[in-house]
C-alpha cells in the first residue's frame, strides 16, 4: 500500500476513534430506559438528575453542588417544549461536571458537554511526513516504522473495530532484537482497555497492579465500594524488557490512561511528552427520550500510587516541550527527542 494511503487510513482511524472513544470505554451494558413519559420534559430532567445523583462518582472530588444545579436548571427544563429544548438546558448543566465522558447523543448528533482546550503535542500532518520516510506499515490502528534506525510502534486507538492485538504482536515480534523501542500513544483517545492490557502484557515480566477503581455504593455522594485493584499479566511469545520510551500527551484519555498507568509501573519504561488528558470514567448509557441518550461516568480511577487520574492526568517522567510553532514548521519535537535519545 502506498504510504500516502497508509497515512490517510491512519488519520481516518484516529478521527473515528475520537468519535467513538466514549462509547468504547463504557460498560457495554444495554442503555437503561426512561420511566418518565416521552413528552414529560420536566420528568425526564428529574430522572437524569436522579441518575447522576445515584451513580456519578466525582461530586465530592470536583466540589460540585448537584442540588444547587438542580435548582438553577430545573425551571428551564420544566419550560421545555421539545427534546431539543431540553438538551439545550442539560448541556450547560452537565458542562459544570467538567467530564469528557458525559455526552448527550441524539438522532444523528453528539453533544459533548465538556471539550478541553489544552494544546495537543501531536499533529497528524507532521506525523504523516515522519512516517513517509520510515518504511511505515499500518494494520488498522497499529502502525510500525523504523525512524533513523529506531524501532517505533504507534497505537492510534483501542477500539476493537479498528485494532487487532495480533497486529501489534506481529510488529513487536519483528522488533524483538532491537536495543530499544518507542511506543507512541499521543493520539489515542481510548477504547477497550482489555486490548490495552493485552499489549501491556508484552512488556511485563510479572503480574502488575496498574491502579485501583471505586464505584458508588449508596445514596451519599461519598458512598463508595472498597478499592478494586486492576492488574495486567505477561502475555505473548516473549517480553520486551529493553528500554521503552512511551510518548504521551493531552489527547491520551480513558483506556489509554489506564495503559499508561500500567506501563509506567514497569522499570524499563519511561513516560515522555506532556501530561495526559485526565478523563477516566467507565461510563454507562441511559435513555433520555425522543431518541436521545446520555452517558454517566461510573468509577473513580487511581494510579498505583493512589493519584486520581480524572481532571489531573498522568505526568510524564520527562517533559518534552512542544509548541504550535514546532508543528507549523514541520517538526515533531517529542518524536525528535525520543529518536535522539535512543539512537546508538
């Protein structure tokens, strides 16, 4: 396949992943149906408010007065005459949660309630240029290349419709004898964490705790289940234990942050780039009415050292400065730094 087609295909994968990441990172359970009548917009508002009140885990962490938000927005919802008017009331209320996984979905449309504006330390057009001179191969969301003699694997999504772990295995197997490896997930917004943990298992020599999660367990906003450990284990024909530079940034979210949390527990892996996006949720979808639905974050996720990931992200061990001017000039300073660090 010509490299221009490879690059376009990779770009299409990334765009699709950005659209589907919220759904892919969810619980997989069928949407819960509303009990209020479809034209009872006041009732539908109260049902949504009550669902968040019962399920959402971050009220105390984010210091959100949920009762005050109800008092502010309920009169507007009661005056709504149709679903679209109800959505225009719900969007600004849910925006106060500052949660990338809280999304309203209607017939043919998606309304994200919170969109971060942080600078992204990755640019698809510049990335294409680097791949064009690096013998790049692509298989769905997996990309392999050799840049200035340095082995490179990018994972653009953990969406199972776009990624087969066997493709990542094949790329890693081909680099078995390389002295070091760059793994790039700066463009990866998340997906199915089981795929992420399978790939992480190629780098682990023993079962490793990547972090912990808690769910709501009662009516109080501070009622939680005990901490539940999340682990991953060695997998595959061999473990790559030579130096690995894992490139990260603000686009990394959800399952990608779980992957990063696990990889950073391995002694031969170094995180480099920028802080991650800080968006972990395991959301569940609920029906709103009129063909609309909404997603509710369900867990608090912690790193192995008990740092909450939501709204903070995971800091790299090595911060690599990058700016819009770098990418405008055709440079990827994060990738340049990683290649230079590993060139023998």
